[in-house]
C-alpha cells in the first residue's frame, strides 16, 4: 500500500502515460465510445481561457467533444511530470505542457494540470485543468501549479 509521500511507481507512470496518450486520439476524433478508457464517470474538464468553462461528468464531456465540431483543436501533449497527491495515495497528479493547433492554423500553448484516480479498470483522468500560457490576455488566470510538481 502506498502512502501519499510514496513516489509513483514506473508501472503507474506508464499506465497514466498510456491514458494521456489516448486522450487526443479519442477526444480530437470524437470517439466518444472510448471515453471510458480515459475518464472516470465523474470526470471534470476546466478550461480557464476567457470566461472559462467547466464540464462535469463523462456524458457531458462526450457532448462537449461532439459540440466542438469541425473547428476543433488538435492537441499535442509534452514534457509531463507525475507525482502522487499528498492527501490521497490513489490520486496521481500530472503537469504537462501542451500545444494546440486550431482549424485556422494558429497555435496556442499552456499547461494541463491533470488528476488521475485509481479505478477498478486502471488509472483514469478524473480532472483536467487547461491553463493557457500564450495567448494571454484578460480572463486568463494564473493557476497554482505547485500541487502538480515534486516536493
């Protein structure tokens, strides 16, 4: 049994990396029948750009993905660090950089702050906060990233 201060194992990191790698393949391609391979049933996605948006539950995330339509964003995730949550040994936190290419060819980037929860099916994404770095402007908050970095 792990404790909150136990670093994630290589097997846990590999499982989380596999789920994170699957995210753009199912989300960007609107393959909603495979969302259960990525998300917990009660997953939350928080977009912090502009006025922000919070989508709660896998069914709502499926509808959100479908509603984006042909102008969707193409996600690329890089430079990830996995740590165990201090308050819950069955939660792993992952901070990653992302690049997003929009339909008009513009690019923006930022950080994903993810929480993964251990389920009977394996590690699944329970929360994703998307925090842009560029473009910046009004309405883009500074999110505290310290909980996602190693001590």
